[in-house]
């Protein structure tokens, strides 16, 4: 633990996996559905769980009823709408884009630069709930001038996820901290040798391989983009990225500890990890929720450690989801959007009676209490929240204690995602990882030089628009 996260990193914007996060969206009401006499606001809120998710849908509907009772004049209409980058621009141009919606953190800086989302700084100046948020989390939604353009609704860092049952089968102590990448490699090799499982599942497709490689690069001391005086440049070809790829190459070709599938995304890897086919997975700390709830892993088998750092490591790559408000929203719509977002996601941290009631309802409906990930609020605020909901906690927090202890440390550094066209760059890095995992003679230096050249054009073109 004493070697972890010693240095801070530049602030950019980050993205999480849409499949691993629940996001929020809301549409402005049609003209004939809002009464000028009553000043009623009809807010259509997306991210509503599907009917097949009975437990999640019940929690959602109960919260809607409670919100409407507490806020006369605002009507919430649920929708399963979520952010889709392939339709966002068309919705915006056609005037059909929701007024408030959830987006991956990766998208924030691009949306700010295109003036597509509303500056809500005035709410941060006066709202108690927003002022309780962790500055390392809210930094993701600020422009270089410090203005705020969204409300974080979930947050995480990348971590080493552990299948505790597989560790025990291999004769390893699942509570032993993985302090270094050497520890990870040794555990992966032991698991591969002594069990039917592979040591580590490595994501490599759907831009997720590049995302994980970016996290590992930072942990080894490198950033794939750097910003100076507002201009971002690609820096993929660095010592940290090289070291991360060499680490993966050794695990693949020297230890044979990565299994047999080298085209993994989260859906495939998460299910395999949950079923005991892998001992470890580098991924988002908030993945407890889909891995346990959707893939059926027993809660007591899930463990988690902070991402190891080398002596010059920069910190743990972070991300999450953010509620944004469309740039042309009216004042009334913006007020309603902030109230709803605070109520649905954040009030639990400032209204502890509400927190206790909400946690009891969530646990009764089969949801995870508390939600696992990087806390949105400062350690003392989060500790008070945990105390308030203690009777309803159903997540084995003792198995996650090392991660949470690291996250509360003053020197815990969160590296934000590359600010310019992160997803395109991640796609380039997917191909680099695939080459390293499928070709024993892959030339890492040459692969990175090619990716660097391609990324330079992507980053430059994006900033020229």
C-alpha cells in the first residue's frame, strides 16, 4: 500500500463502459403538455430499468413517486433512453435531444467545446448537495476556466478485480494485497498452474482494451495524451505504455496466464470471471454491480484491490457517468433537472434519514447496498452515509477494504481520461494489444510508433474543428 498512487496527474475527461453503468436522461415536455397556468414541468427521465429487471424498476418507480410528492409541479415520465453517440448529433440537430441525460465522462470535454451542454456553475455555488461532492470527481466536469457542465452520478477507478474462490483453489490468500505488478503476475501464473482457470482476463476489443492499456500505462508512469496551454498532443509512444505491453506479453508468452481467448470485451470477460474461468480482471471498480447482479457471481467471491503502481506511477485511471443539461434548456427545466439528479443520485449523502430509507428499499428489492465504486463524496461524508445505512448493507465490504482504504488516502491520485477523442484512440490501442497477444514476435516499439502517428492525426484534426 505504501507504494501506491504517489503522484498526481493532469485532468482530462474520462469514459466508462455504457454496459456497466446506469445512466440518466430526460426530455423536455411537448408544448401542449406543460401548462403555463400551473407552470408544470414534465421531465422524461431515461435510464429507467427494463420491465425484465423487476427489482431495479421497483426502486426506480418508488423514487419517482417520492420525488413527485416532494416536488409538486414536476412530473417524471420514465423512459429506457440512454446516451448513444451514433444518434446524439442527429437528435441535437433535430431538436429531439433530451434536456437532461447521462453521458460517459469521456464525452464531457467534447460537448463543452461544441457548446452543446449548459453551464450549471451557479448551482455548484449554492447547492449543498453539489458542494458535498469530492473535488477529484467534479474536476471531470469542469472546463479549463473552472466552470461546471454536469453533475457526476457515478464514479470509479480501474482496479484489479479478484475471484476469491479461484484464489483459494490455487492456494492463494484472497486477502493478500496485490501491491505490485509482480504480485499480479505471480498470482496469475500460480492460478494458471494450479487450477483450471486462467490467471488474468485481458480486455482487447470494443475500445475496452485500449482503455485498460491506458490505465496500465498511467500505473507504469505514462500518459497517452498531454495538454499544455489548452493544446492536447498524443503521447502514446512512451515508456509507461511500452512497459505495460511488455508486462502483458510476458504473461501471455512466458507464463501462458491469459487464457485462450484474446478478443475479450466486458460482457465476455465479466461472465467468464464470474463463473470462475479467470482469477483476475483489470476493470472498473463499479463492476461489482453487473458482475454480481447480471452475471450471477456470489457476492462473497468478489474481491478488489487498487491498481498497482510502479515507483513512477501516476495513479489510477478514473471515470463514471455524468448528468448533463442541454444548452438550450429553460431555467425551469434546468432547475427541475438539477433537483431530479440530486434526488435520484446524491441526496443520500446529505439527508441521512433519506439514505436509510432508500437503502432499506433497495436492499429489499434485491439491489446492492451500497453501490460499489469510487465514493462521490469526501471520506468523512461517505463514512457518515455508511453508518446511516448500516442495517441494510448487503455488499461484503470487508472484501473490498484494501481498495477503499487506498481511495481514502490523501495521496490517492485519480488520472482522468484523455480529453480528445478518447474512444477513437482506445480503438487504435485495441489493435496494438491484439497484436501483442497473438504474435509472439510482435514488435512493441514499431506498433506504438504506428499508433502514435495515427493518434497524432486524430487528436490534431479534432482540435482543428
